[in-house]
C-alpha cells in the first residue's frame, strides 16, 4: 500500500509540474504565459496573464510538494483549489470530455 501511494503521489505531482510548465514556459506543447493569459482573458478571468502566472505557480507548488511528500495537506488544498477553478472553465461544455466538458478537471480533483 505504501509503495502504491508513493507512486500515485509522485505521478500526479509530476503531471501537475508538467502542466504548470505548459502555462509558465510553453513547454510540452503549452502556450506559455502569453497564450494562457489570452485564454484566461477570453473566458473572463482578468487580468489573464497575472492569473495564468498564479495558476501556473499554484500547480507547480502543489505538484512539487505532493511529489516530494512535503506538507501534503497543503499540497492537496492547493491542487483541489486549482482544479475547482479549472473545472469552472469547462462548465458551459457539459460533462463529457469530447465536448470539452467537466470530466477531466473533476477527475483531477478526485
């Protein structure tokens, strides 16, 4: 059980770090701060670039803490808060992922 939890913690943490790198640096096919900020502006999160920076830093911090096993209650709170905000951007598309819906961010939150 301990090894399984360790692997889940590391994998989820690293995925969040990668997602943060997409927002912050444009790595792994991401749009960087400029593109993510423009997206945030387009969905009504203003100022978009500043909020993209905040979201990227939250994902990076939560992912690092989770992967390292440090302050895991804080890491979980950061991740859940970020994923709730992410889920809110998909609400208008319904539930299913093929329509850009809620399933993916909701699964991340679980």
